[in-house]
């Protein structure tokens, strides 16, 4: 979250290069970079993996933790014809998500949190909205990122991802992305049937406890590989501003028969 001057400069250069790499969207992308950096901030990260994303044959993306559409926007930029299904529980985020992604393209959004049951659930909405979670924040998170100190508890709807199978058309190959601040394992409990139709799983994993009761990487790796996936590496990592240690990564798992 906190960056050095050199990191900021490098990131700025990455943003400036993007419109030239997507010339068919040059004007629209340049405008978004200038006017809505929150929406575009995932694109530089995914752009470094665009050759793999294009060669993987992905036709469907399930975006769990849709936020304002930043991941979906990046995926659509790289894969313009992909079908995207996004899930986001927070009212203002969901409104921005629909506004940002509804047109053009193949997109559908569902306003709900996901878990292992249906109903409602307490949700800790953080002033730094990207840090909001079903789980309470751990002390390490507050120490490393003081801007996330304040949060309020609200109630949001919750469902299992499997409950939405009948509302989605999962054309092969399908990628499931989960970024829900420590609640990933519970979502996977409610997605066992969906996982059978997924070829790639891109999920946030933690190496240190940032949210209370969250599983760390070893437990997540065991859980996911038991579902027929193999760990294939990381897309990106977040480092602690306190000591430089690795806090989180976006880990890629590939269904073994997907190759």
C-alpha cells in the first residue's frame, strides 16, 4: 500500500505505456488512467501476464470480490470477448462495478458476499474499502497499514457460489478469481460443484495473519490441491512496509488435466 518514490515512478511509467499496448482502446484507456486510477490499477499487474492469459484459452471469468471492477476491467482489456461474472456485496462498490463494466462486453454482476451458506452475514466495511472483509482485521494489518484502522460492521447478503451455477454459463476454459481478504477458504467450501467446471483458480493467499482466523498459504495449498488443482506460481506479492517481508500473494492454481 505504501510505495517508495522509485516504486511510484516505475508504476507511473507502466501506466503511461498501457495505451500504446492496447491501441484499439488508446483514447478510452488513456482517459481512464487520467480520470479513474482506482478502476485501472489492476491492469499493469495483469498486463505482465497477458501472453499467458491469452494463450490459456479462457472464455469465462468468475470475479469474486469484484470491488469497483478493477480486475474485471483489466481482464476485459486483455481478453475483450471473455464472459465475466462478478460478485460484490458493498452497495457503493456494486454501483460502481455495474457502471464501469455493464457496457460494452459480456458481463453480469451479483450483489452478494459469498461463503458456505445462504442468508446474511456481518461484514466489516473499512474506510480503506479494499481492506473490507467478513473477517475482523488482525493487529499486524493495522500496524503495517494504519490507514485501515477504522471500520464499521454492517450486514450483507451471503450465498454459496454453487447457488449461482444455474445463473452462469461457464464456457471452457473458466478462471475463478477470489480476492476477499482472508475469507477465501470458506468461499471454496461453498463452491465445490463450481470448482469442477473451473480450469484455473487465481486466489489471494497470505503468509502472515492479516485477518483473524484466516488460513495461511500451507492450509490453502492443501485445500486447493485436494480439489484437483496444482500450484503454478504467483502473479504478484504484497510486502510489509515494516520489515519488507512477504505478506500476501495472488497464487495461481491450474486443474491438473488442464495442462
